[in-house]
C-alpha cells in the first residue's frame, strides 16, 4: 500500500478496496496490491469512507466530494456543487440508494439525481442498516431512524454523552451500540447504558464498531482493539472482553474512524495508523477469566544500593525478607521498590500499577517497568501499593509495604515547643521593655504638657486679672465712693474681691480643672462687674440645660471669660444702642456645648474700627485659651473643639453679632440630674 493510515474497506465482485488518508486507494486481489494515487484519479487523496452500490460501483468519500470506481476506471464523480466541495464522512447503500453523510447533513443519490435532506442533521459520520430494514443515522446532534421514506429522531434517556455518534453497530432498530470519544453506549429501546472498556480515556475513545455476529462486537479505540462478548453485556457478572494491543501482534494502539469491515468470506479487517490488520487469530473462551499473575515486592533499596536495614527496623518478614516497622531518619528519603509479577501463560504481558499513599493522589499509569523510585520524600507515614494484571481488567491483590520517615529535629514537637516558648519569652520581654519605654515617654510628655499648661494657666490668670481690668475696677469703686453710693461701692468691691479669690483658687488646681459650678460663678462675677461698669451698654443672660449636674462636671478654669470679654469689648460696647450677651450651656450626646453669642457689630466691623483706632482694647485671652485647650486635648485624650468666633449676618450680609461654640466631651463618671441654674 502507498500509505499506512488506513481509513476504510469495501469490496466489489473482484476484490477488496482499501482507502487511506493521503495515499490514495489500494486494491487487494489474489494477495497483491494495486495502487491508485494519481491526482487526476481522485477528488482528494484524503479519503474518509467507502461503500459499494448495487451496480458494483465502489464509492469513496474524500475531503472534496466523491471518487468512484466503475467500468471506466477510478475517477472523480461530480454530483453537484454541494457534494463536490464538502468532506464526505460516511457512505451506505440502503434499499438501492446511496446515502451520503457529510458535515452539512445527509444526501441521497438515486439513479442520476441527488436529494439533500433537511431534517436537522449536523455532521453525519455513522450510517448503519438493521436486519429489520431500517437505516440508523448517527450525527453530531442525534440518532435518527429512516423507514418508509420517513426520518424519526430516536428519543433516548440520559443521552448527554451520546453525541456526536462516530459509529453504529446494530442487532436491530431497537438494540444497537453507539461509539464516540465519550465511550461505548448500548441503546436498548429508549435507554442508553455506558460501557467502560478500560481505566484510561484511550480505552474508551471509540473510533469504530463492527458486529461480527450475534455474539461478538468489535470496538476500535485509541488503546487497541476490543473483542466484546455481547451476551456478557446483559449478565450481572460484568463485561467479558479482550483487548488486543501491539503486544498481541496488532500494528498500533490507535485505530481510525470507519476502519472496520467484515468481508464476504468472513475475514475481519481493521485500519490503524500503521496499516491494515486482518484478524484470523483463535477465539478465546469467553467464559474463562484471564490468568492473574503472582505478585511480590521483591526488594527495597536506599539510594539505589543494597541496604542493611538492621538499625532502622525491628526484624524481617518471613518469606520476603522485607524490613518490619521500618523507620528512617529524614535524610534517608530516596527509596526504590522492586516488584515482580509471574505469569506462565503471558510472561511478557504483565503490567503494573503503583501508588504511594502519602505522596501519590492516585494510581500511577500502567507500566511494564518492575521498579519505581521516590526521591526527597518528606517526613511522614507512607504505604507503598502495587498490583499487576495481564488485561488491565483483572488485577492481583495489592501487595503493600508501610514505613515511616522521621522528621528532622527542628520539626519535632519538643523543638518547636522550645523555640515557641523562647520566642514568646523574647516577645514578652520586648513588649515589657517597649511598654516601659512608652510609659516613660508618656510620663515625660504629660509632664511637659502639664508644665506648659501651668504656664498657660498663669498667663490666663494674668489675662483675666490684667492691669487694665484691675485699674478699671478700682476706678469704678472710686466712682461709687465719690458719689456717696455706698451700696453700689460695697457691692462692686465685694464682687471684685470674690472674683480675685476664685481666680487665685483656680490657679492652685492640680489637674487644671474646676467644677462647672465654680466656673459659672466666676463668669457671672466677671460679667456682673462689667455690667455695673457699663450699665446702659448691654444686658446678659446665662442659661443652663436643666439635665446638667454642674456639681459633677469639671471644665478648664477661666476658659469662658476670654470669649465673653471679647463679646463685651469688640461686640456690644462699640454699638450706639444697648447690646445683649447670651451664654447657653446644653448637653448633646455625650458632650457639653458652650455657646457664647452677642448681637454686637460683628467681626468685620470690629476689625475695621480696630484698624482706625476706634477700638483700643487688645485681649490675648482667646489665644491663650485655645493653646490651653490644645494641651488639655493631648493630656486627657478628649476631643475638645472650639468653633469660632464667627460672624452672624442678616439676609443682606450685614454683621449682626458674633458666636462661638465650645464642645467639651464628658468624663465617663459624669452624671446628670434635674438640677438647673
């Protein structure tokens, strides 16, 4: 033959025709081959299928239409444009007509006319006539029956893997087999049953099916030929089949699509990727189970050397002389296992599968190699398993060997525990040193902040009791004395003395905080003195929320006075009419809000007058208070906020006053009551 890739067989009255993939056609007669490979003879040298019609003409389906052998010789057969330019994948003579399967579906040639059927076929690869006169059509999307010029789709349960149909073999229209890349399926009435031929995918990739007789079904796979006992498919005992591979004399493991044929003389022909195979071997006893080899693990080696295991085991097994309770140090982790399966009938066909529990996730591929090596095994418990077979169906009982590889000392529990303990101790020491360092740093920072706060407290006291305020207060007292207003003079002098005393007392506070009651009394004394001094210039009001217990809330000393002083001097005094100053103290969530508001000239106007020297009073109290709040915020870790002062404006944008808000978070032990001021 001109090519070993055999794709199809058929015969006419003279002999056997063998079609190849790329090598043309060979005619086998009287033990000789005649080759037809000239380009002018063939539509395409890539041939997929063949069939003989009722007129003794031989049809060949190629990658570009039909080639035919008739009385005039071998030549392309032009039917129409649809067939001439399409790959023809199956041919079948049925009821005097030639059915042509191709990638676009199915066509029927009868007489001199061609009919292209539009039944819903897609890529027809399999055509098979049954004994009851029905044509089975296998496509990529279904199985169809053709009977009395009508196509009917075969409804099959659980048909998810049934398509595409590569090949069909049939007893009758209600019992047939389908082969495809997914496996072999037996279809009985409307039910498909998958039949597993072997352990790997190559065993179950079906290229062709051929029913030799009612007892024998042949399947061509990618792992050789399978001769299947048909009656065993209905028995509970399971599948009885024999796998023929190159070790049995076949030319190749891999077979081809459509490449099976039973001649009129009863000879079975198969096509492989390495030529044609004519089967004429003896039949095996289909009720006889194949011989199972006798299997043993013969030897274990360490680093490919014979090893004295005395110091690693507790004796040796009788019969095999393998070490018992083998326990190896971590560096002895390169092991080779030798095994042997003895079969008197098939000594060269013994195959093995191995697996190392603790290392392999599944059985290793079937091999005829009688040893396996494992390198760099990690510490742990292992069990080596091996089994043997002749046909890869019947396996011996597993032979096993268990052993242990001990971990290195740095992976042992005692070492890990010791290192962990030392590590935790080190971490604890570092943590304590760090905490002491942080504590010392915090103490130093707090000392610095407190020193700064004391300085700011002194500055605040100085700002509250500045020489101008004292001078003006004494002038006011002198004024009342000169007017012989003893009552007003005594009242002013009494209030002034109380204010001085409270200011001096607050400067002695250890944590720079005073009760809100004391702070409000001080503020009231200050405003009342200024109000007596400027009787017709402003009124004032201090409002306290009724749910605040001022005796349990502590606030910075003298922190409200600078903002009230600012409202008096820069807000209401420059006005032509009397002004109003209001101090509101309310509770929001878990904080106190202090609101100081006046209806004075506003910030913009005050700045203008200050530039023009109309206002000469200069107070640093608000700046000092802001600095005190910043230091307190760092010491107490409480988010004290000052918003303002900001200008209040009317709808025309004119200034109508000033407002400042101070938010002071409450301490955790602060309580509220119904007490009000």
